[in-house]
C-alpha cells in the first residue's frame, strides 16, 4: 500500500494506471448530489435541473451525451475548478473526490467527454430513467469514490 502526501504523488501514480475523473467539493457537501438549496438553481431530488436532461414533467431523466455531472479528467482542469470552488466558498476547505475510469459504474451511467472541452467529462445517463433511480445511482457512485480532504494544501 502506497501513501500519497500530495496530489502530485497521486498524479504520478495514477498516470501509470489508467484514466481518472475528479470533482472538487466544498466541505460538508455531498460528492454527487446537491443537498443544500442553491439560490437561482432548481434541484429535483438533489440533482440540479441544469446538469441532466429532464423530461418536461421533471420526473424522468432522458439520455444525453451533452448533460451530466461534471468531472475533471486532467490536473490542469481540476486545479482551475478547485480554484473556482474555493472562490465561491470562502472559508471552506475543498475536498477532491475521484474515481478511476475502470470503476464499475451503475448500469445506464457512463463517463462521456464534453465535446467543447477535452479535459471535462460528464457522468451521463445513457438510458432514460426515473429521477429517483438516478439519485440512487449517484449515491452508489459517491460511495465508491476516493477523497483527498482539504485538497488546496496539495494543489
């Protein structure tokens, strides 16, 4: 078992393994759901309406390769998003939650590249599902993610 003291140590080790995906999350927040109200944003079962393609009634998630939960796939992108999250959450530490590409994802979810940014990926719905099913799947993914607490020290 190897211990990592910095994200650079982790980056070097992971570069030998496979592709990874990460998301910076403010202290106290859930890694895949939004459990606290966000002014100006609509949440349905903890999922931001703007993140996924919802049916008109808001009860169903439609498949889309252009929508999904945002993940960084490169260190430069991760550092930029981490900096943005730090500015939007003054005084809170920011943790980095990450998962390997080869991780077993729930059925009907997949990492897909953002066509506008090769360093950004979506955790997208590949088939239609009820919003509560997506919530359960996002919780399942969060339970399998690794975390680097207070990542600003390492970045």
